[in-house]
C-alpha cells in the first residue's frame, strides 16, 4: 500500500480536506498534532499522504494554535501545493471545521475526502483506493469510507450531492448524523485495522510509538 500516484493521475475536482483545528484537550499541555513522529510533526503524516495521492486539492483547516500549525505545514510542504484555511469558530466543534473546509473548495469540485489530522497511519494508497471506488462503483454509492470489519473509520469520501448537507452539520459530531441518514449511499472499504489508529491521549501516542 505504498505506491504513490503520478502527477498525471491527479483529480483536480477531488479535494482532500484535513481537519486540524481542535484544541487537543485530552493530550494535556501539548498539541497532539505537533508531537514528534519520526522527526516530523504528527499532522504532516496526513498532509504528506494527501500530497502523494490523486486528490488535486489539499485543504488544511486550522483553528487552535493556527500559527504554529501553519508554520509546521508550510515548512515541510511544496510551495503552492496546499491551501491552509483558518476556522475562527473551531471551539464550536468539528462541524464548523467541516463547513470551513467545504467552503474553501474550488468551484466544480465533484468529491471531498475528509481526513483527520490525528490519524498518522493513513496512506496515499488508502486515499487513492477510495477515489478508485468512487470512480468505478455503481452510481447509487456516493459515500465511501475506510473500515475495519463492521467498524466504519476514515477517510470518508463524499460526492458533491452531499456538500450542502456537510455545510449544515452542527456541533461536535461532524457528519455522523448525515451518514446515518444516508446509509444506502455508503460503501465501506476494508483497510487494515492498524491503519485506523488515532491519537487523542498520551496513552494513544505511546501505543502509536510501539507500532512504528
């Protein structure tokens, strides 16, 4: 699952939106997105996976510690390759960052891939697999999510028919309610369970360090 896409495979009408606005309150005094993972901040794992995928638009939504997050991304990313947008309402919950990311997409965008900045083991191949399924599966399937067994995970790709619904989400549940209302359009794509690790607490981080 390590193959990278070439530049001619890029889909400029597909956006990868990386949510990186949270307050990281369960991690304690540190911002989890800036924790060291092999000599680079944790967030950069998701950013680099998106950059090496077929997604043509890379959008990072910041909030808490906007300047520090933006600096870390900019120093390690090619100039002009990403769009950093600040969500001033990040304290209102995950949904406010979803809206910020969707509103930052280019006109004519056909699909949006939602990634979480605290999931460092997501790969470009996983992102590309969801894009491939979106391109080839029956048209009634318009939402594609990574999964392990029956457990739905991330990333999640949304067809443009759901963009308005994403903009209308509220609170800190993100798009869970929208998913539940549209389960007939959802296709789960199996990924290894060890790729679905997310980092919320010091214990999560210690566990992640044993996996590297």
